[in-house]
C-alpha cells in the first residue's frame, strides 16, 4: 500500500477529527479511510488514534507521528516546487494574516512587487486585529506588531514600529498642550482597546500607577482613533504608520515626545520547521529586505 497515501489519509483524519469528514475531504469512502489508517498502524506496530463513537483523537505516538507527517508532506511539496528556476516554480497559494490598519495602508505595494517576482504564486490575505493561531488555522505567515512572547514559532523582525502621541491643532488651542504626564491627566484620551497607556508611556512607572487617563472613546481600530483626534475629540497615541501622513499634513500635532514609548516591532511569524516550503521562504526573504530601519512612513520626521 502506498505509504504517502496512508500518511495523507492519517493527517486528514487528525485535522478533520473524524473518519467520515476525512473521507469527504479526500473524496473516498469512510471504509477506505479506516483501511488506510489501520494499515499504517499495522506497519508501524503502533496505535496512532483513540477511536470512540463520538470522536477521534491522537495517542502520544500519533501526535508525534502527525507532526512528522506534516514535515514530510511539506518537504515533498517544497521539493516539487523547487525544481528548475526558483522564480518560475514558486507556486501554489500562500496564506498571510496581517493587522488591519497596517495591511490597508502599507502592505499592498509589497504584495504587488512580490507577485511580480513570483507570478505563479497566489496570495490569500486575511486582515484582522485578532490573534491568529497559524498552526491551528493553517496560515503560512502572520505579520504581528508588538513585543512577542517566546514560542515554538519563528519570529523575524522586519521593521521598527514607533508610537506617537498627538492631537489636532484645534483641540490643543482649546484645551492647551500638555507637557508632562500629570498635565495629560486633565485631557480626554482616545484609547486603543487592546492596550493600557499607563504601561506604555515612558515615565508612567514613576507615577506609581497613579496615572489616570479619562477616555470617552475606546476603539479597537487605530484609524478611527486618528480620525477622532483630527476631528478634535482628544489626544491619541498610535503608530506612526497610521498617524505619519496626518502629522506631515498638519492635521494633528505630535506632543509629549519625551514620554513616547520605545519602538516596538513588525514581525513575520511562521512555523518552526527546518525545511520551509519554497513559497514561505521566498516571502520571508523578500519581506525581510523590503522595509528598512527607518521605514518610508518615518522619513518625514
């Protein structure tokens, strides 16, 4: 019996969680799926799956074998895609996840240039500010912004992300321009939902958590907060890749520069595998050199 067929069948059963769903995915009968998995277990002399009437789950050996099967199948895809000239043979679909605002404002030129170099590769882009489990959801590469926690994934920094505190000239004319964190407390703060300003503003720790910023608007999108600041709604803190153009045009004014947080980073995150599929490696190599230590949105500073 073809080992690759049995491996692919086993992987489908684990991913789908049942023999019947795997059969639908592979367009074969559930009986044949069961036959392939049983033959694989007999050949290995090891039980790979726990089977009950309600669900299928991997044994400890099955979990280890599943991981190795994914590696083998990826290596086979990589081998087939790397024949002849690399540019002509990087093909298939590359799935990418990226933050909403960054993707809308700055990702399209990179993707277009990348596809010019690799015309046989299709891109499937998902923009979301929610955390994405790339292994569970089958995403090839995720772009993430922040200070990343340690994990089994590979994280490669491709650009610094600087944060700026700003408000519109009309707001500052009406309410005054704060020059210290204490003065900032008397202003309305337009807060990003996924962060706490007291943990980010440089010098906040010196206030011993006494920094209290009142917010009449909390949102999970930086572009909306920028537009609220432009309209005179209050003071905001957002990445310069969001606010840079508005600052250059004078729509908002940068304030409290001495208290801005240290730069964070834009990272590419992908699975920790010794041999990457050629489509992933091609994107990693290309994007690594696309942005510089001073990205174009910061050149006007």
